[in-house]
């Protein structure tokens, strides 16, 4: 990633609670607003505003999990001036409201995943997608983030998991019935202009009780058509937040 854009990403990570305008972000990179926005999208696959919103949502998750602050206070802490806007965006992104997310977290990640799907379903109404991941760039010590992603236009939240190494197994559980794509992303394929390695597969038809096995081969983005560009960009630039 270009050093100017790395600087902008770092500003987002450390100053997400501030009112970061496009001009302020461009100033941090010593670029014009138009030029910065164009390069930022080229480097990350996302416009700055959407990237910043993703950072704020993931920081909010951590605060909900690891602090006792009120939801209204957390919304302000992560840069939202309106509790309603924060709640709406969080619910659309995660699948449950901030308050429900916090309550379910006490029961574990499985409870969050289950509730974010079809609330009235019993566990046997879900399937699973699992498999292995391989890569040819030698970065075997890098964790790999795998997501089951619904087709574009569907509001169902993605299901995610993490493989601790570039040659590990992965298992995405509690996948609702329907059509799903699988996507993986990791640091780093080569250097310089190849900051990430990605893999995509699907669509796969999940039925209750099914277990689908998929082999993912991580390659540079130029060699792979990524289904969900937003998830790949955020996962690559902010792996710790993506894992949360």
C-alpha cells in the first residue's frame, strides 16, 4: 500500500472518534481531496467514508464486548453524533442491535452467530462450510480470514472464521439455508503492489444439516475475481479488527 494511504488508514485507526472530513484525511497525506480519494479507492477498493465507517463499527464491537459503557456513550466514542444512526448501521452490519450483541456475547460467539441468522430456526436448520486453504507466496505464518457471503442484494450478515496459518483448516458454522459464496483474505502476497492474497469460490447451495467442503487457493488479486471487494479490502488493511 502506498505510504500516503497507509498514513490515512493510520489516522482512521487512531482518530476514528473525531469528525474526520475528506479534507482532513487528505491533509494528513498532503494530497488534494480528489487525488487522495481516488488513490485511496485504488489501493483499498473502498472510498474513504465507507472504510472509516467499517473501522468505527469494528471498534464499537470491541467496546461493547470489553467495556461496561452505555451504548449511547459508545456511539459518541466511535464518532457518531446520533444514537439512531449508530444503531441502524451496526444492526445492518452485524445482524443484531448493539444491545443484543452485548447480551449475546455473554453466551459466546455461537450465540451471536445463531441470533444474527434466522432467529426462529433451531440449530439443525443450518449447514456448515469447511475446508482447507493453500497459498504459493510462502507467507504460511499469516492468519487467513474466511467468510461465507450471501449473494449481493441479500441482507443476511456474513459468517466468518479465522485460520491461524496459511496452510490451516477452517470451518464456518451456522450458515443459513440458501446460496452462499466463500471468500478468504490474508496478508501478504509478495511485497509492494501485492499487499494481499485472496481466494473466492461459489456459489454453493446450503441446505439444513449439510457440510460443504471447499479448497481455497490464495493468490494475488489480479489472479482472482473477488466476490466481496469491501470485505477483502477491510480484512487486509485491518486484520485485527476483521478478526474481532
